[in-house]
C-alpha cells in the first residue's frame, strides 16, 4: 500500500510532462508562418490538425444537442401517436382527449382538461407573483441600485435560482401552505367588514409613508437629517402587506376559507418565487440595453427618475420584458417537483386555488413512479401528455422570439 | 509553484482515497481478530461458553453436511418454535421458479435476496402475476416449483394439480392487513363496517354516510392504482370494481405513503388507507378505524376477525421438493427466515403455531 502512495507522484509527473508537451506544435506554427513570410493567405489555407480536431469536436457538441432534441421530438410523437391510434386499446380520439373532463386512465377516462387546467392555474398564480416582483427587481437593479447594492443583490438573486426544486417543494408544503391557512383562517375569523377596515388603514398608512418619504427624499440635499429612504422602504413593506391581505381577502371571499393541505395556490406562489430570478435577469438585460442617451434626454426634459423609468426606459424595453415573461411562463408550465410535492395527486377540474389538483407534470411524475407496464394505455398516455407539454412550451418559445423580433426597438 | 501546489493537492487526494480504501478493509480485519481474541478470552474465563460454542459449530458443520445431501434432517423444538435443519445457502445448487400473488412478491423477494446474499448462487425467479395465475402455472402448466398466493387454494385448483400428479402443500408465511386511518380531530368515525367503508370512500360529504356526521367534504387519500394495496382494498370493499373509488370526488392517489399520511394529517375531514406497517410508524399522528368493531391487532389479524386482512401462503409439492433439493432448501429457508424480514416488508408475522404447522408439513414432505 505504501508503495502505491510513492508511485502516485511519479505517474503524476509523467502526466504533467506529457500535457506540457501538447502545446508545442501550437507554438511552433507561428514561427513557421513567419519563416515562410507569405502572410495571412498561407495561414488560412494551411491544414492544421489541432484546429481541425477542435472544430470537429465543437461540431459534434453542437450536433449532439440538435440530435437530442430531434430524437426527443421523434420519441414523443411516435409514442403519443400510439395513444391516438389503434396500437393499444382503447382508441382515444383527439376530441375526447381535449374535451373530456375526467382523467382516470385506469377506468379509461382520458380528458386532459383537469390536468391542463391545474397546470395553467399554477402557472398563472406563479406569474402573478413573478411578473411584478421580477420586473421591480429588474428596475431596481438596472435603474436605481447604486453599484454596491447591485453587487450585493445580484448574487442573492442567483442563489434563489440555484435552490433545488425539491427544497422549494417542501418549502411550499411545510411553510407556504400553513402560512396561507393561517392567513385565510385569521381573515375569516375577523370577518369581512373588519378586514375592509384593516386593509383601508394599511392602505392609508402606505400612502402616508410613501408621500412623506418622497417629499423628504426630495429635500435630502438641503436637510441631511432626513430619512426619506427609510420611510419609502417602510411604505413599500406596508404596501406589500396590503396587497397580500387584499389578495387573501378576495380569495377567501370567492373560494371559501378551507385550504387543503395540498393546494395549487401555495405551489403556484412558490413556482413564482422560483422563476423570479429568470424574469429579473432577462428583464434587466432588456432594460440595460436601452441607450443611456434616451434616459439623458428624459432627464433633460425635466423628468424625475421614476418618470424616466416608467415612461421611457420600460416602454423601450417592452419587447425584451415580454419575452422574459413568456420564457418564465414556459418554465413554470414545465416545473415538476414543486407541484408534485405541494399541489396534489388527484386530477380535479377546479377553479379554486385552495383546492388540490394535479398538473400535467405532476401526473407524469406520479404515474411513471409506479410499476406501470409497457404497451398499456396508461404508459402511452404519459407520452401524449408529454407531447402536449412540449408543444405548449415550444409555442410559447416561438411566440417570445417572434415578439422579440417584431417589437424590438432598434437604436 | 503552481505545479508544486497542484501535485501536492493530487498527492493529498490520492492519499485520502487510499486511506478511505484502507479504512473499509483494515478495521474489518481488526474487528474479526478482536472477536477471535474475545472469544478465546471468554473461553478461558467460562468453560460453559466454549462448550456451547463448539456445540453450535458442530451443529453448523452437521447441517452443512445434511443440506449437501438433499436437506434431510431432523426438526427440533426450541422454546415452542420448530427449528428446521439449518440451510447452508453456499451448498445449494440449481434454480427455483416461483410465481403468483403480487402481495407475496415483496416478501418472497426479500427472502430470496437474503438467501442470495448469504451465498446461494442459483437464481430464484419470482413472477408477480396474481394468486390465480400463480396456481394456473403451478397446477395446470406445471411450470413452477413454488406458487405464491394471498388466498387459500381452491378445490378446483387442487383438482387441477392432482390431474398432473402434484399435491400442493400449503405453507403459511404471514398476514397482510390494511389500516383505514382518519385525522386525530375526527371524533365521529371510530368504527365502520365494510359497507360503511364503501360509502365513506365514495360519498361526497360525511353527512351522506351518516346523518349525524358533519356536512363537510370527505377528503380521500388512496394508494396509487399500480399498488397491490389499492387492488386489495378494491377487492375487499368494492368487489373488485375500481370505478366507484376512482370516480369519487376529492380523492388523491399516491404511490408514496408519506403523501397520504401528510394528507390525512392535514385535515379533520380526511380519510385514507395503507399497509398496517405504515400506520404503526405514524400511529401518533393518525386515528385508526375499527372494521366492524374489530381492532386490527396481531390476534385479530391472525384469527381472520379483522376484515381487511388476508393470509399469505406459498405452495409447493413433496415430489418437486425431493426431486429438486434446492426447492426444499428454499422453502425451508423461507419458513426459517421469513420473520426476520416480514415486518420490514410491512406485513404481520404469522403466529408460532401457524409457522410450526408449516414447518412440520415441510419435515413431513421431505422426510417421505
């Protein structure tokens, strides 16, 4: 054993010597060229083995991803075509697939609507969260944040993007759901009239904090004692409380006060949190691409920073921001782990976000986890669902590219 | 400088890898030598222990000899438990083919795994095709050596067996039971008949089952359709028709028992079912329903009083066991070791009497 330990560094040295030898041909070549003295033309025509190998490898890498996509599409179409043709009994028609309201493969009910509805609901709730928060984060990072704050915030946002989705799933189940339950049950215990009063009070407080904060901020240069920034921050906080309370109140008024342990609301909110970094970074890129000249022109006309941002910068970057939203929607539609853990495990056609329902991805995840047999209709149904998901995200991606091209302002 | 640090790091990594490798083998060797030393030390101190040890060693060598010549040996009694001659898996040769119940499957698989891990070199085929199909292959096609079943064999199946010259011997190996559970806040439902269960698992509201119960939606948490648990519940409560359960509102299906436990914990109006073993792990968080006034327990399950329980059997034949010593060894090993793995698999062990009876049947069949 000890001889092994001694042997290791020797082989290491040999290896490193070998790797050092590699660049030598590369070093020799330029001297060759200068020796020939025939200049650039010779250089491009000369066959260089190293270059060719690297080019070939790069091409293989590129081709590999294209091939993977193509074979994926092929498998999806092939297997799902079996679902819609007579390869396995019973035959499922497109019409039955898209108009049926019950999905229960075991008793031959193949209506995709409950699954599709749950998927769209989770994505919709996710976008309600990710749209404003992501856009505001992008505006803050691109227009307001001083470099030091930006340097601190960016990595935090990236950490948010790096959290494994399983963790988000349990976050939804063990934190978000109890929070929603607590909030809703408190609201319904307090009663609708008191809720309106409380919300009005919070709104008034927000208004007061924001306006006085802004006024003080404006005087900041003259009065160094002013703490307008802190007031604005406090105002934003009470504002968020107001919106969360308002949403919860509206939700409990429409859908009642019972929140299931598995529900689409908490899954949707957490999926929203998951895609915030995606929205924020893409929207920030779009905002950053707006030429400084446009901002300066707006300032020159006497616009404040808020006016400049809202009426000049954001509209100019709208195509990029819209594309970011659409990409985020397609990401939310495809999200699996969070909905598998927190949204529920039974297909159900419901509009109630506090009720449990199963999304397409969640269903695929659950069914493929059991010992399902090949060549059964259950097995083929998974491919049909996967193909549906694929086309949804494909369409959204194409749409976002089209928007990017069609509405891009070229400066 | 960089190369030096790099080679240092590599050296360190290599050293750690070697240390890790050494770590897994060296201490094991140490332990065994320690054990030997300990055993010697003990032997010096207590002569009785050495006698016992050498006895057992002798017994072990005896049984290996016995099993090598086709496993004929005397069964002995020890504290009310019949001890069959010990099988040495290393000396068993040839394959075993078995097929049958998907409920017995995980149990048979666990036993076969243990058998293989102790040195059995052959292959044990276990097909999970259902009890009926298992008997079909054992009695009609005569392809299998062992049939796994989650119900006793029927008379016409015995007749089929006898037609091809086989007389099936039944070995009871354990009992499977389902637990129907509710939320601890559920103080209205503590007992249900099988008919009421069918109602609870199909009705929309609790008040639809019993007018005194709350007018709230019943939230059902049910094992997935691919599981044997689902099939057994449908068989016992819905007469093998899964449709009412599958089309019941507010029903969640999951192969993951934990999802069901969290679900039932999550609402006072929830109800669910799964293997009894999983209930015992979570007994603090859940209420269990009595079925027709019978509480699930070792005795009620064993005696057949608890409605959602069924016996688990393996079947073989004396002629097959004497023709193929590996089958006799497998059945012996199954009966002798099933109680080591059965609770892990999630079933109830059979009573000593039932297991003794099975072992006696084995001795009788092999002794012929």
